C-alpha cells in the first residue's frame, strides 16, 4: 500500500516536472532565437567573444529542438528500436556534447583573457570552432558504435544498470565541467585581487565578485554539477532533485540568452543605434513621400489647363 502511494506521489511530481520542462524549453527556445537573430543582424559587434556566445546559443537551440523531437517519440517506437529513432538520440547527444564543449570554449576564452592576460587578438577563431563542433564527433561516433554492439535497445535512450556505454560521452562532459570549475575559481580569484587593489570599499568589492560568479555559473555549466547525481530514494531530496533539475536544465538556455545577449552592453548599444537609424530612415522616407505627394495634384491640373489654353 505504501509502495503504491509513493508511486502515485512520484508520478504526480514527475508530471509537474514534465510541465516545467516543456515550459522552460519553450521559453528558452524563444529567447535563444531572439538572441541568435540579434547576433546575426548586429554586424558591428562581431568579435571573437560574441562569436563564441553566438555558437553557444546555437548549440542550445539545436539541443532544445532535438529534446522536443525526443518527447514526440511514441513508447511503442521506443521499444521497437527503430533506426530513425536511434538517429534522433544520436544527434541529440551530439548537440549535448557540443553544448558542453562550447561552454568549455567560453571558459577557456575568459581564462586566457583574464587570468593569463593573453592578448585575445592572437586567438584564432578556427581553433575554437574545431574544439566546439569537431571534437564531439569522434566521441559520439564511439558511443554510437558501443550502443550498436552492446546496448542496441530502446532507441539508445537511457542505460541499463551495470552498463557504462553512456560514459563514453558523459566522461568528457564531466571532464569539461571540472576544467570549467578550475577556470571559474581562477577567474574569481583574479577578479577578487583586482577589486581589492581598487579604491572601492570592501563591501562593494565582494558584491561585484559574487555578482561576477553568479553570472559565470550558467555560462560555464557549473549548475549541472549540483544535480549531476540523483540523490537516491530519500523522499524530500528526491522531490527537490526532480523540481530543481527540471528547472535548471530547461531554463538554462533562457539564462544564457539574458546574461550574454539581452544584458550585454554591446548588444544593447548596437540594437539601440540600429533602432534609431531605422527610425530616422523611416521618418525621412515619410517626409520625402509627403513632400512629393503634395505638389502632384496641382501640377497636373496646371499642366492640363495650359494644354487646353494652347489648343484654344
């Protein structure tokens, strides 16, 4: 009886968590698409830092879209292990890995610029593109081969207890998170040192450091480390894990869009200038159209009357 009660209770929580997941992914996709279009249209802010942001946002969009496709797969198809279903799972996991590797690129760029004080002008874009998009390919190919020969069931989604094929791609993801944690520690340490050397008061210094840390957390993916391991069978911790994990996983794309696009000073300034330029151009066109339309009718009447007079 107690077991049935727990199953029903957890079923309710999982349904609510699924609603949170759908809501979060929808909001994230909307915000990410707007951020993607802003980076695409605002050519004046094209620099290596914003190009990295742009690629990270792209991976979030592709990852969220593939998540929706996975949710549309019917249970019967999932059990029948259709080839196209396995392809969707493979592509989804590829974008998951690229997502984490672009987080690593973000952390690497910040660490190079702030901690190593290396000139960012000497950094090559193709190196970061190779790390973000190409390195995950052999990882996912190796995972797919392992799934095909050892766990070829249920559309390759999930794993059976005691089988470790998924660690082929989860291992590099964990390594990236650990490296980003080291990057974050060094970045905050240097920021604290620079803030202490300034003339501001100690309270403002710590406030800025904490703010910088909180802004960097969603970018570097440290939030995943908080709930990477399921807490177990404990009632309260399990429920907290279900809700917090659903919220953080589904809304992270929204947070990245807000912190690194909508609140980005360069993006806001460029968007404001673009908007004012469009308003000026639009108002100029309206004034020109009005100026051209006013003398049109009298001119035609005057020419017609002159023609009639000449005929007489």
